[in-house]
C-alpha cells in the first residue's frame, strides 16, 4: 500500500502493524508451545544427562550471549530453570570474564569493566575478523558447565541465566534460586569468576605461543 494513496504516511504503518499483529496472533500459540516444549526437554535432559547437557548448554548459551542476539531472551523464551539454568549462567560468565581477562593486554582495566560487567558482545567485530579468539572463553565454558551441573549443582531461572556477570545478574540469580549458602557462594566464585578467568587465560596463552592469537587481535575502542 506504500505510495498508493495521498495519506500513505498514515496507511502504510497502520496496515503494517495490523498485518503483523494478525500474523503474530495466528502463530503465537504454536511458537509458544514449541518454546515451552524445548525448555521442558532441555531442563529434563539436564537432570538425566547432567555432564553432556552441562557442556552443550554452557557453550551454546555463552555463544549466544556474545552474538548480537539476546541470550537472556532465549533463556526466558524456553523457560530454562534448575541445573540447565545454572549451566547457562556459568557459560555466559565464561564468555564475559574470559574476554575481559584475555584481552587485558590490549584493553586494560577499562576492558575488564566493559566486558566483565557489561558484555562480551563488544568483541564481536574482532571475532568476525579473527574467529579463533573466541575459542578460549568457549573452551572455558565447556569445562565449567559440567562442573556446575554435576558437582556444585548450581541453579538459576529465566532471564538471569542468560545475563552472565552483566551487572552481576547471573550470580545474583543463582543466590535467589539456591539461597546464600556455602555451596552457592563457592560455586559462584569458582565457576562464574575464578575458573573462567584462569582457564580462558591458560587456553589463550597456549594459542598465543602457537601464533594463533597475537597482541592487538582483541583491541577495543573504549
């Protein structure tokens, strides 16, 4: 209908919104059912296969966090809870803390704050140029995921699970679900901060020695 009438500046958005809303109403029940089914499957599979699902969820949700899409929205849409939510949380933390630490040479403390408490998505431009820099935080996520599901059994729910250390929402979500106790405190400290930092740094140093990653590859304009 664009440019079909003299009042198309009013008609075009009205028709677009109307058609879009109608299609959304038609598809919403089916899409919602699919999302909840996926969420139920993920949550159930994590309880019966905690090791492998811990790896998969941690890596996948962590990758989604760094991509220019919303990991928080993904976790909310599929209704991720329990052990699966815990794995998602540590996977996101691994990406954020990992990039904050391994890019310290280039970005100093500004990069630590921007990525560790902000978002690892800042590295997306550098990842497109050199994808190998993504490997260290992702491997760290693959390690801490099953430790979360099998040993500490961290739990988190919904949006919090996809936020990582952004504003410390992920760790706070773990405390909200599990309470403030020795297991949750140690789990958050080790799996959300210490191990992601140590593992990412170790993997990255190996890749630097191999010449796969060089100084300047993770430079940000801060």
